C-alpha cells in the first residue's frame, strides 16, 4: 500500500510539468524565439541587391536612431491616439457596464449578448461600415453641418478624429467586459450601507463604486491601449497620410519596402514603450485581475 | 430589438440600487442605451448595404434596393474560397491550441508546482503584446529559418496566440469547482484515468467549449498577425482588405450578415437552453 502511495506521489510531481510542457515548448519556439529574431534583425544591416537582399547581424544600432529620427511624429501620434481612444472607451463603457451590472435585472444576459454581438462581424468589415457612415456625402456629415457643428466643406473621414473613433469602436468591448465583471462583483449592500450612513449619490459613487471598479478600469485600459497602439487598419481605412501610426510604418517597411532592419527596430521601440507601461500597470494590479 | 430590450430593462427591479433620484437613473439608462446603439450603428449599415445595388466598384453609398446579392451569395469564388480557408485554419489551429491550452489550464488550477506564478505571468504576455509586433517577430523568425510563408505558417501563428486565450478561459471557468468530487470518485475505487474521464473532464467540458468558440472566432477574425505570415495565401480578412483597395462587392456584406445571424441564433439557443436548465 505504501509503495502505491509513494509512486502516485512521484507521478504527481512530474505530472504538472508534463501537462504544461507542450504549451510552453510551443510558445517558447513560436512566441519567445521570434522576439530574438526580431531583436537580431533590428541590429542587422541590409546588403546584397534589391532582388536578393541579405541581412548581416553586426550590432547596427543606427536602425534605432533612424526609427526615432524618421518616425518621431508617428510615435507621438500613435500613443496620443491610443490614449484618447482608451479614455473615450472608458467614458462610453462605464455607463453601459454600470447599467448592465446594477439595473438590467433579468435582462442582464440578453444585454451582454447584444453587447458582444457586433463583434461577431469581422473587424475589417465594421471599419468599412464606419467609412460609409463618416463619408463626405453621408448623413452624419450632413446632420453635423446643418446644426453648425461642422463647417461647410468640413470632413469627418480622413481626420484624426475618424481614426480615434475607429480605434475606440473596435476595442470598446475589451473595456465593457472587464468593467462589467468588476462592477458585478460589488455587493449592492455596500452601496446601501453607504446610503444608510447618509452618503450622497455622488459620494457613494466616488467612495464605494469607483474604487471597487478599479481592477476593471485598469485591465480594460490595458486591453484597449495595447491593441490600439499597434493598430494600422483604422489609420489606413479612416485616416489620411497625415494620420499614419507606427503600425502603418512597420507594416509598410516589412511587407512593401522590405527594409527589415528598420521595421524590426521600430517594432522593438513600440514593444518597449508598451512594456514599460504594462509593467507600471501590473505593479498596481497583479496579473490575476487582468482576466 | 435593442430599443425593445432597453425598454424592458426599465420595468425590472430585482438588483436596482435604492435611493437614486429618478432623473439621474433615467439619464444613466438613456446614455447606456445610446452607447448600445453606437455599438450597433455599423452593424445596421452592414446589413442595409447587403441589399444595396452599387453602381461602381465600391459599396459605400446607397444606390437602390435589391435582393440580387442575397440570391447569389457565392458569386465571387475567391471570396468563398477565402472564407472556406479561414474556417479550415480556425478549426485546425483551435484543435491544436485546445489540447495544449487545456492541459496547461488544468495543471495551473489543479496542481501545485514550482514556477506556477512564472507560467501565469508568462501566459499574459501574448495577450499584452501588440499584434503588429507578434506578426513582425514571427515573420523575422520565418525569414531566419528560410520558411516560405503560407497556410502552415498561418496555422502556427494562430495556435501561438490562441493557447493563452484558451488556457485563461478554461482556467477562469475551473475556479470555484467542487474538486472533492474527484476525491469521492477515487474513494469509490476509480483509478486516476477513470476519474479524469468520468469526473474531471465532464466538469470542465463547458469551459473548453466556450474557450474553443472564442479561439475559433479570434482565428476567423485575425487580420494583423495573419497579414505578416500569409505570403500569397488569402484568408477571409485578407480578401476583405484587398477588396478595400480594389473593389468591394456587396457579397462581403451578405456573408458578414449571414455569419452574424448564425451567431445570433446560437446565442439565442444557448440562452434558452440555459434558462430551461435553471427552470427545471
């Protein structure tokens, strides 16, 4: 009997490692190693002919200097757009998440389903639809023009606001869901207790609801900010040459110009800036709360 | 549909917080309703324009009503092929990722081992890296290895980002389960394998199905990473992107609407099924 017990204990010591091994090996090869390839490429020089380019790894840091000097505008624009989009997502998502969590009653699941539903349409097709909505001859431009919010000849499409609007729309779901999850966890009795203790509605909100929804706010902002700062579709479809983001440059350099070292260096810069932001955030909230 | 749902919301009380002034409550509900409407605005446009009769190459402005597009949804073989290929890639990559991700999730929830927290943190990384960087990094790997990009590299890339999503979804669903059921099974003489297949697996299957559906949807919708590692292979989102540059047939809207309706039906069936189970 003792032998059986010890052998099963032995097995359970290796078992977890056997279970995590396939996933970790896979992610090691196809998630971690690619970043080394990317780093290596970013420090290489292009040589050879246009038809047969060769990459030589020679610690060529000039790619990084070029990335900053050539694309400074795009870098600043990218993080400004992503930040504004994140704030807009928070502003729009909070009332909706709040109503679903506290006011929806038995229609909670139905409304949650409705919130998720639009995201079953391919992201690109949704963005094309915004192109139609914001078009110069569309009804939105006409309506805004007639109430004087938009000057005649004024445009929505191809402006910064169109790009920011697209970023907001495409990732707002990642703000609504974590916000809803953290609001839903709040015990309504806590809010009642604050009311019983003569708190005003505003004070109940700022002292009880808002602090308890912080994990959702932080997780949601990360889940919006990161993909928004790496996106190039919204800038491509809804913007103009004046609204290009880092993603547009990386995409073009990699797949059209094929200047791999420059594109890789710019990818590393984007990743580094985001990583610093994420580290500062996770310090405050811990990864468990992120999902 | 949405306005009706919102109107009905107003008549229910169960978890309503007491003491808020009526007008504040009303404004909040109106704002929430408007946000919901905003979420659906492009969807209305997509459905409406599936009935459009475009004159030129692009389906951007309303020209007139027709049922013609719906009568010939598969008029463009390239579009249909791209959709079929995307479904194929989503199915294959999800099958692989479900296997890896579920094993990982079970180990994380059920086992105590050294390095568990490190694995936990590591899993978040693919979700917190911008897609454009993941795509670029994979492309540099494939260039270094000298692999031609195409179907295989797309599947490889999709599995890589799906594993984390699946592991996290399954893990989240496994929290709060009554694991003493496993002990009960062992006490009643079932071996570890029998316990796994008869007790553990049935408990976690709903979580695995939810994770697989999410993974399938993510794969079907992925554009950015796929764009980098696709070579000349054309998936559904890649077809749509090429169409934006050249010509947008209304069949794109028809198929998008069809996918939406199917999702809506699945959602409705799921909700009814759940409600029925609770009632019993």
